[in-house]
C-alpha cells in the first residue's frame, strides 16, 4: 500500500494550486473565508469559471466533459479547492444526478440533462426527506400515480436544500403502495420545478439563513420519460446516489484550511491576556482535532490506493462521512471557544479587521454545522452500515 503522492501527482497538485491562485476571484474567496452568504450568482460564477477551464466535472466520462483524471488527481483537486477557499460546487446536479444518469439514464435523458448541468444553466435539488421519512427514507409517502404517459405526483418533501432557486428536482416517489417490502415500489423521477402544482416554502435555520425548504406537490404532472430506471426500482438508484453523496462529505481540504485559520486566531496576542494557544488545555483539544484530521487524510489515501488498484471501497467508506463531519463540528466548537464572548450571533462588524468579521460570523456558522452529522444519512445510520456490511455484525 502506497500512501504517498508520486512525483507526477505532486506536480499536478502544484499545477492546480497555481491555477487557483490565478483564477479564483478574490471577492468569492473572501466571502468563503469570512463565512458570508453565497448567492446563486456567486455559485454560478465559480461554476462557469471551472466549466470554461474544463475542470467542473472531473469524474464525468470524457465524452461528456470529464477530465480523464484518475481518482487520486480528483482527490487532489477537491482538496486544493477546499484549502484555497473556493466556493463549493452545488453537488445535486454535478455529483449526484449526473452519476445516476450515466449509470441508469437513457441516451435521450443524458442528451437532455447533462449539458445544462455541466454549463451551470440548470440548478438541481434533491427530493428525498419527508416529514415522516428522514433516516428511514424507505418510509416515504409521496405518491406518483400513472395515467397514460404521465405520473400525477402528490406529497411533500422537507429540508430541501436550494429548492428556492433550483430549476429541477430529482425525487423518490412511491408508485406501488401495495409492494411487499417498503423499499420496493419506489421510483425515481426528474421534475421541472416550474411545473404547476409545486409550492416551495422557506425553512429559516438557526443561523438565520434561507438554505432549506419544504416542497409540496399537488397533482403535479410528470412525463413518464422523466423516470430514471424501471418503475419500482428507485431504491436501487437511491442507494447508488447516496454512495456518491457520502464520498463528498469529508471535505478534508476545507478542514485543513479551517485548522490553520484556528491556529492563527488562537496565536494572536489578546488584550491583557496571553494567546490562547499558550493554554495547555486548549492546545490539547487543538492537537486532538489535528491528529484526527491527519488520520482521516491517511484513511482517505487508503481508499484512493484501493481505487488505483481497481478495487472500489465498500461500506467502509462511511468512515469518511462519520469522521469528516465530526471534525468539521469540532473545529467550529473550538473556534467558538477561542472567540469566547466575542462570538455573538449576528454581531455587527466593527471596522475592517478580518478577525472582527471572522468573529461576527462564528455563532451562525456553529449553528449551521450542527447538520453535518445528519445529512447524507445520519452518523448513527453510517455506523450501522459499517457494522452490518463491513464487520458482518
């Protein structure tokens, strides 16, 4: 097992880092570093820059715009973007719907949907969770009844990220309520968000931002041609999609950047007080998180080494999701501790000092990051997956 980058991989890392220094807009980077709200226009601008370079969808097949990078290069690219402070790419189209279309979609569906996703002309959202079906997703109750060449969809989705500016939503719906197993009888539909009968209502989170929504479907007509894979086989599609989602939740590069930021902040001389980094108890907590992050990075390299050898990782990839999100939360907790009373929610920014702006956004960010151990399947569910499918318990 080789856990080191080759000479060629290090050269590629330097190439990506240099390009990011030259082409990542300073205003977008500053927004990311100060945890400020990113608008749809912000996200779309960065998406377009990467699309013009040909780097927006590295994992796609070359014929559809992929880069032909190997798995290690793709990891290096993601890590470099996170470390540089690049805005996130909205994953629902690029990293979730597109792989589903490559695996299960018809040629007509690929030709219709993939190009707008690549160019950033179509924003997507995910219609999975419902008021009574979150971690137990197979209990979903949104129905789709077929009438000729159309389905009529009725029901509700919740916690739908970006639904308020999405053009399309991919949805799990129940097409056979009488199926023997609740995982059976579920289908996967692609639905135009402009279709009559769709209502989007905002859910304002603890950080005060409008990020997620409720989505209601009242007699929404969806062409049968928008169904991906066979009717009643949506659970197969959903499991495949969730695997791709969990591969992208560790965010090691972003956490490495945040760790450096935290160290810099804790090393500052305080008024009438020593730098916090001199406190052995705080330094112990900081060291613990840094060791956890180093271990996560090595674990990720182990999976990459398997992929280099042609063996895809199995259920154990859930470890990346568990530890990655726990580290993200631990970093926000230490930042709050470092700021102390200065970390006030929605505090006005005093002056132009970047640490004043940093502290003014800490509490909202801390509240927002409580979600990380829940999305893409809660960490409790991930531990069950590891126990059952990796350890055989």
